[in-house]
C-alpha cells in the first residue's frame, strides 16, 4: 500500500508540475513557413527574441501542421497561440475557426493583400505577414549564351527558349532547370506565369487556342530542360551543383545559392509572352485559431510581427519581404538584394501582367493545383496531344469552379458567380 | 493465479493497446471512407478509382512487389543459410546485415538518391574511371527502366534484413537430427536444403513473406525520394489525397484499398505455405 501511495504522490506531483508549466506557457507559434532548420533558428533568435513574451516557435510540414490544428479545433481546446501559413492554407480553412482580426489596428500596406486575408468574409481572418514571389536565376556562365539583342531584364519566352537552347548546345546537355519534383512549385509557374503571359487568364482561358500555344512553347522549353527536373524541388541545389544554369523558382528557394556564392549567380524577372509579363505573389499570413489559450498574448505577438523592425528581421531570417512600408537597410543578405531587385524590375516593367493567388477555392485549392500539374504531366512528360488533354482536364476544372462557386481573379476578367472555363 | 486464466491476463495489455491504437482508429478510417458530407456512400472509392493515375499507381505498386519480393526471398534464404553455417563472427555479420533495418526508409531513399543523382557517387565513379565523359542523368522521365531498377535496388537493400532475421531464427529451430540422418543416407547439401530446410522453414517463411509483402504494398518514402513524381504508387497517392488535396475521405478510401490488397496477399501466402495439421517441428 505504501508503494501505491508513493506512486500516487509522485503522479499528483507530476500533474501539478505539468499544470503549472501550462499556466505560464509561452505563446506557441505554429507555422508552416521558415521550415529549414537555419530559418527556424533565425526566427527564434532574431525575430521573436525581441518580443516581450517568450514565444515557442515551431515550424512543420503542412501535414503535421494541419493534423494538430484539426485535432485542437475538434477538441475545442488548444495550445496553439498563433498560426503561420500561406494564403492557400488559410483559404482552405473554415473562416469560423479563425478569430476576426479586423479590429487589430494594424494591417498590410497592400489593399489587395488585406482583401485576400478576409477570405470572403467582412473582416480580416488572417494578418498578411510577409510576401515573396517567383523569379528566374542564372549562373553567370550562362550569360555568354544569351541570344543576341536580348535584355536579361526584359526577356520574352521565345528568347528564354533560344537561350536555353544555346546553353544546351554549348554544355552538351540541357541546362534549364524547372522545379517539377514532388515538392516543387511547378503549378504556380503555370497558374501565375505561363498562362497569364500567353492567355491573359488562368481559368477562363484554360483550354483556349492561346493555351495550346502556351503548352507548345513550354514543350519547346522542356526540350532544353534538365530531364532530372522531375526530382528537383529547390532549384538553389541545382544552381549550386551546376546541374542547371537557368532556373525558375520561389525567391526563398533560390536564397542559398545567392548567399553561398553571390558572385556566381544573377536574378532576373520572369519572361514575357504575347499577353505581357505574367507573375504572381506569394503571401504568408498569421492567424489566431479560435481555440488559442490566450487571445491577448496572441494579438500582442501579431502586433510585434507587424512592426517595421520585426518585418526587416523577418526578411533577413526568411528571405520573405515585408508587407508594411519599411525603409530597407543596406546590410541585407545577397539573396534578398538579388531577389528584391528582380521582383522590382518584374513589377515595374512596362508589360507587367500581375496575377493574384487563387481565391475562393476553399479546401479545393489542392484539387485546383492538381489540374495544372496533371496537365503538365500528361502533355509534357507523357507526350499526349495538347488539345485532347486540355479538353479532358477542363471538365475537372469546371467541376471544381462550379462546386466552389469561386469568382474569377486577376488576370481573368471578373465574373458573376463561379468563374467559367471557356 | 488460476492457470487457465493466466494466458488471457497476459495478453490483455496488448489486446487493449491494439484496440485503442489500432482497432479504434481503423473503425474511424473505415467510417470516413464510406461517408461524405451527404451520408453513407461509395463516392470516395469511385473518386479515387476513376482518377487517371490510379491504374498506373496500382500497377506500379504490384509490379514493384512482384519484382522485389522473390529476389529478397532468395537472397535472405541464401544469407540465412550462410549465417547459420558460420562458426566465427556470426553475430558480427548478422549485425552488419541488419543495419539497413535501423535506417528510416526515407533516409534509405536519400542514400540511394545520393548514389544515382546526376552529381551523385555512381556518376563521379564512372567519370573517375573514364567510362563516361560527363555525368549522365539517370533518374529522368526518359529512363523509367532505370528509375525502376534504382527503386528496386534501394528496396532490396533496405528490407531484405527483416526477412533474414526471421529466417535465421527459423533455421535455428530445425533440429540437427534431420540433417544428420540425411547425411547418413548420402543426401547432397542442395537436397538437404530442398527437403529439410525449406519444408521445416515453412512457418518462418510464412511470417517473413507476409510481413514483407505488406511492407511492399505500403512502399512510399523510397519511391518518393528516388522516383519523384515519375513512379506513382498507391501510398504516395494516399498521401497526396490527405495532405495536398486535404481530402480525408478519399485518403481513407485509398487506405482501405491498400488494406484489401494486403489482406488478399496475406491469405494467398497463408494458404500456399500452410503447415499441414498435426505436422509439427
């Protein structure tokens, strides 16, 4: 009996300790962003250490991130204080599960972002936190093979194809690199770059004649693309290894290349097609789940993250740019300078054709991406006829649009009700 | 304690554990697979089966199992007989052979990726001894055969040891008298292997094959690391439904399809390698 009593004592002591620990717990910042170990550490040391309260920054893959969040929401009780994720992740959630942030008194400097963050409701459901984009980067070696008369800051797709062909010939192997691996962001290239540049649309023009041209052009480019691209997900690796000379990717997935060997690489805007220079932002936000243990602490953390100096610290830590107006200091890492210049040239170009992130798709965002990825795999990898594939995939896209009722977003012309696939 | 009750008391913790952490989640998953927002339905199954990649991933998964498991069976039998014959250093060899067991399958995939990549070890070696002028890109969509062979190699390297361990234990249980008797009658080593080892090993073979075949249907990380998107398998599609498409119903349906295939394969193996009643070793 004494033994049992001892155990009981120990157990209750332990329970007390745990409870005390929970009472004064740090705010748990549960994020899908800044996932690489170095970035996590930089977030803790440089971004969150300046906050008054202690913050427990945890970054995860999307899967575990969602699983834990769903479990807390289902249990109606949680420990997560703040969520950090991409616009697409938040738009896949039920806005009811996020706390309204309209009365915070802070917001991003971009009305577009603030509107996106409302997720179709009247009030901001997440706070725009940081932004990035997709750009092109090249090894300086490849600059010798630029087609005559081409300006690297104002390339067209035809010039890019010619450039890739020249590099292919010179190197004896294809040197264009494309993130078509399992974790690669290829779908964003089709949605935000190829389609807008060739068809001035994403959904409406999915199966148009102009889209056929776009895919023909992409096939031409693919002929000069490193065939190992189906394994590439972070193009900085192939830039550094030399397996690819000219690449397209997310700015933060190119950052290591510029930081490790700043003199070897150049960043430049995405190419232009007949309908302009299509490009697309990446928007990350922070939100408070309705089960957060301490609302005030969570809101205080958001306010901290939106301060200009925190935004600059975040830029240095993650290569994601501020969403509020800040004066950028001079001591930025090379990757940030390179990417910042390229993005500025891209959005400032005369033929800029900026697109928006898909909105209103709810939890069908993944299915929407799959339509574009499948189209790519069938047309480019499997070599199926373009028209037939587009007609077939069109029915899937139509079903998604009708089911979600999502209206068109830029560069598609606005629609009444669900965006039609023409 | 009552001797008749004791066995039940002893298996009680495991039973409770399995009910709580296996049976209960399994029931939830099954429920998820057969329901959508609108109530009980087979829509989830219809959706996953009608997707254009489903036949491809089913074929790939089965093909991989058919290609890998027989080789592993032969290899592990060979290795197990070798190990049992060894006088010295037996444990050492066994430890080394079972190292891959301690490595997660994703890590195993990455190890083999480091070998087969364009700038990987294999290419550096071939280049170093002058067989190729410059690194060749092996794992590409133009060479589905090489991708398949690379995945096969990685799987064989990674998962042969699990069969080996079971078979070594099984061989250890075969009484020496049988071999001595066979030798007296002049049976060749090959004949002894065919007539004594193999039949007596049947229960272990059963276990080893069942375990290995189920693992083969669940193959995922090695394929993802080496094949990227080039070699879709059932488990990869399940992952995509759950985490890319956030469609738990469809993912649950895929999981049940994999379960059904595993059960079918298990029944076939149990039937094929059944030990006749009253025949014991």
